[in-house]
C-alpha cells in the first residue's frame, strides 16, 4: 500500500522547460537525491523521480508531448512544501547555490520554522519543520 514502508502516496509533479537544469538545482541547492531519470532519444526528460526524506517529486520536460504535457501546457508555477530537519543549514545551501530566497528562515506561530524560495522556472518551494501526523 502506498504511504507505508517508505512509499509516499502523493507525488507533486512538475514540468520544466529545462528539466535537466531543474534536476541540478533541486539536487545541488535543495538537497534532493535522484532516484531515477528517464530521457527520450532527443535528450529531454521523460520522467524523473527525486527524493527528499520519505517524500518524492516527479519532474519532466515541457513540450515532449503526451496527455500530461498537454494538460499542463498553460499551468502556472506550483508550490511544494518539504519537511527538513535543519532549516537554517538547508537555507544556507540554497543561498550558496544562488537560489532566489523569498522568505528567510522564520519561526511561525504554529510552531514551524521555515523558509521560502523560487526555483529557476518560478515554482515556489517551502522548506520547514512542519510535519503533521497523518492517520493513526
């Protein structure tokens, strides 16, 4: 069953004009790890999975065709929240890689410490300590 045994049940999926550059930024600046990257014959990214903790995000190239690419054609940027243990160290890594920071590490009223950044293609990434318990 998804969501148990290390298998997330929700995967945000983002398409990028330059998916290879996005994968570099997500791994180098945001600390994601490549789980898999599948390319088409022309070198575009058909499908990639990047992991962070016990979660994952799927990434692909825009303009490669197919139903999902067509459906996402006019989609705007997305926002994704990722739980990290050390917000300040994570933020510092992003800063060192030239990421646009929208909000520095901030303590929130609801008990979380988080920061917000924009990736090279406009998606908003929030990283913080907020991790509600789900199910029971």
